[in-house]
């Protein structure tokens, strides 16, 4: 019977099997017989014939699984048909940006070195640009590809309808910014016509020339680094172009005051040095008016309820310290609000 499974060798004398085949013969009254011995010994020989010899003679007759175990203590592979050990494989790689030598480290044998100088054009490998990383181009990059519709830089979109932007010099006298996607084929083009002269096109239509916006007009544009006089009225009609906060600097010293809208319903005058701001707030409800406040958390300095007039009955609502004038009726007089209640200070005759 020899091997009864991948890991079990069972003795067999032709009648009994297992570890006690001779005991089983004795108990059965069987004498020592040549037939039983020959069968038993041949069974052992058959088992040995399926074993590997440690002197290297012979070898496996089929692929051998190792059942997730390692072969340890192996020697270095030499011939093409030898098995390599882990120490002969590349574990790390280093690149010298000065010599352009790539070193592949193999711990158990000689390292592999590769000279990449022939791949370097006009610099070292430190100048290589990687597609998978952000890059900063410190010099001028010249593209020698013949002008084609796909020439230039392609910039993928992040949001919106544009699939990609393409910047290209279509020929020696035209520069284009083209995008494709939902609005495929639209382009912004600039064609120079001389020193400080040129024409700007949008989707093939002329939108600007040095004649439509001459240098004299450009010189009169507002420059943020110099004093300007605004002689006309500026009106911002687009919801996306609201007037942003701006700074006023005192001519006699002190901090810069920032003036501008905080929210859609609040305008503030703020001293960045820490003084309390003056805040004007549109209060739609419940007062349906507006109020002034000094400091972000201070008491209101004034609102439409601070002084009510023209009333014909005792005032209601409001806040403590408000005043109200009742001009007619039985409650005629000057009233004030104290601790949540309105009190008549002076009765009118």
C-alpha cells in the first residue's frame, strides 16, 4: 500500500496493514512466511522510490507544491535554469542626480548599475518632469512639434462643461487658447500686427484691437498703486460682482479702516487694530427696519424703535430705554420703556 495520502506511509504485508502487521500475523496463528515478508519489504521499497534523495540524484517527477512553506538556506543561482534566492533580487533602487547612475541593490550578490547619462538632455535627472507629480518649470520650454490642432499644452478640467483647455501657437503669428467638450471648437485667439499692436478674437469674431482700446485709454485706467479720482457713478448689476470690502488709511496716522459688506444685510466700518466697529444692519423682522450697532456684541445704538412718534395709543414692543410720543388719545404723552414695561414720563395737556 505504501503511501496512502500526501503525508502518510502505511506498512502492508499483503494481509494486514498498519504498525502491527507482524503482531497481527502472530495473533492470527500465521508463521513467518516468505510471501508475507516479500510483500511487506516491497511495500517499503515502493515508498522509498517516491522519496527525494539528499545527494541530489534524481529529482521530482512532477510539479511539487510546498504547502506555503519556504525553502531555506538555498545557494545563489548561477545558471539560467537555477532558482534565485531573495537576496539575488532587487530590493532597493537609488539614482544619483549628479552622475545619473541608477543603482539596483541586491543584498546577496553584486549590485546592478545603469548609466542613464545618454537619456539626460540638457541637465541631470533631477530636471526630469513626472506626469504623476506637480512640476515647476523654471526655464523656457520649447516645443518643436510641427503646428497641429493637438499641439501645445492640454489642461484637463476640474468642474464644468470644458473637457480640456489647449494652449497652442497655431502658426508663427497666432496664439490660441482652445477648449473642447460641450462647447467644442470655441477659442480665444490673439494675432500680433506690430510692436504694441494686435487683434483679439473670440470664436472667430474680433473683440479688441489697439484701435478700439488705444494706449491713451489704457493710460487712464485705474492703477491700484496711485491715487485716483472717480468722476462718474459705478453701478454693479451682476450678483457675482458685488463690491468687495476696501481699506481707508488715515492721512494723519492711525490704523486702516476696512469698509464693506459682511453679509447680504450687514455693512461694517472696522478698525483692524481692535477698536469696536460701527455696524449697520438691515432688520427685516420683527422690526421691519434697520439698526446701528457699536461693537460686534454691543447694545444697539439706534433702531427704528428707539424713538416712536405719531402714536395714538400706548406704545408696545421695543426695548428698554426706548422713547415714544403718543400725540392723541387718552394715552397722550412722552413714554419710555423700563424693565420691559412702558411708563408715561410726561402727560401732554
